[in-house]
C-alpha cells in the first residue's frame, strides 16, 4: 500500500514537472539557439544582462506561443478524453459535435471580411459554440439517445465544412485564400499576449471543470439508469462535460486553427499505460497533451526555414501510431 502511494505521488510530481521542463527546453530551441543561462536570466527578470536579440526572441516570440501550446495541447487532450467517455466511443474527438468545423468557418468568414487577429478569434469562437448548439438541437428529442447526437454532430460538421469550401471559393486567390488555407492548417505563429488574454480563459476554465468532474466521468459510458442509481444527475453531468469540452475546443481552434489528432491520440496513449480510470486518465492527458503540442510546435518552427503547419506534423505522427494500435489489437477501449 505504501509502495502504491509512493508511485502515485511520484507520478503526480512527474506530470506537473514534465510540461514545465519541456516548455523551458523549448525556449532554448529554434533557428536562433539560446543558452540555458540566458533563458534563466530572462525568465528571472534579469533580461538586461542578455543581448537584445535573444531577449526579444524569448519574450516576444517563443514564450507566448509555448504558453498557447501548453494550454491548447492540454485542453484538446482532455476534451477528447471527455468526449470518448461521454459517447463511449474510443474514436470520438473534440470535433465530434462539429465545434472545430464551426469555429473554422467563423474564422474563414472573418478573414474574408478583412478583420484582423482578435475579431477573427472572436468570430471563430462564436461559430464554434453555434455549431454545438445546432448539433444538440438537431439531436435532442424524445427517444433520441447519444447516437443521434453523434450523427447530428457529423452532419453539422459536414455542413460547416461545405460552407468553408464556399468561402474559399469566393475568396480572393491572391490574398484571402492563402491566409484562410494557412489558418485552417493550424499554426501558433501569430500568437501574442493579447490573443492569449482573450483565448486562454475559456480553455483554462474548461480544463478545471473536467478536472473536477474526473471523479464522476467513469459514469459517463454507463446507461442513464445506471448513472441515476449512483445518485448522479445525468443531465447535469453530461451538460457540464459537453460545455467544458466545447469551450476548450472552440477557444483552441479560434487561436491556432485546426489541430488534429491530439484529442484522439493522447488519451489512447495514456490509457495504454495507466488504464481507463478517468481519475487518473484526465490529469495525465492534460500533462501529456501539453508536452506533445509543445514538442510538435518546436519541431514545426525549427525544422525548416519556413514554418510547417502543425496539423501536418500531428497527422504524420498520429496516423502511424493508430496503425500500430490496430495491429496490436484490443487497444481501442
């Protein structure tokens, strides 16, 4: 018993330290290498002892996007984990209810209308929430279960995907279309502290809600009667889970475009190692998701002279891993 408790404490400490350590290392890596000493001086408020280029690189460029990668990675991972439990479907993703497609459409329209970063972010968030509202309205009703919600989400997602294609069709091919296309592929390059102030709070609140609910999330895959027999309000639990995961996904997509695979891949990686208990899976998904996206973003901005869209790298990593899972057999649970 003492040994098990020690392992839990050690695991908790590692899950807390790992994202922080990864973020600090990422600050040193890039096309301009910065020494650990300089990073330490900058982070401790002694930046005047470091040359201006290094100071500006860390404070103005790397730090905000690493902060965003930390929150988006953690958020999308725990949102995917929540949806997989809610729908009892290991292939559920943060976009199961169409939120990513709706948010992408909102951003595409804002770019088409010539708005700058913050209005694009706000428009994306609003349309992401709208997509989920439409999904719930279409899928609710007497005798309709979670399967109808999933089907509605697929249909609403397809509708917004078609609308995105229409926006791209009417966009100016010289200026607007490249901007929309690049945004849809996902990137943290345009991140600044103003966008963080607008976008991070919904992600943080959603993560905290799901973290608090992790004790009850093991009930989500059960039938309504089984959940009610435990004394839990079924509607409140499901509504809180959907709202939190939706807010996370909409805010994430609004800030950096579509970032695929994280909400699908990370929860499976965690379950393979730690089992299916949400009490353990949720905090581990938060930590590993943050680490995963920080690493991917660091590779995206460092590997080539021109930055690689994040969705390309996550797909390159995610697809082979899922092939590996399918070859193993029985890992999808």
